[in-house]
């Protein structure tokens, strides 16, 4: 399963807010849910810094 890109995530967030608004539900709760899921995805998908070569580090 591939991770969602930013455009897909924003589209999902907008769809959830729209659904909440049209169904009379709390749009703040919808936004909070989207925020929580985004923060969870960011924490899980940490990007490791590239390791520099020792020779390059000494030359710099």
C-alpha cells in the first residue's frame, strides 16, 4: 500500500469537511481528525538523513 501524497491528503480532508458541513456534523471534529491522522503519518514516516561519506566529510 502506497502512502498518500499531499494532494490526495488535502482532497480527503476537504471531502471530510464538506461531508461534515452538509450532514450537520461538527466541522471542527472533522478537521481535528484530519490533523491527528496527518501528524500520525508524519511521525511514522520519518525520513532518515543521508549519511555522508567520511572522505567527503574530511575534505569539507
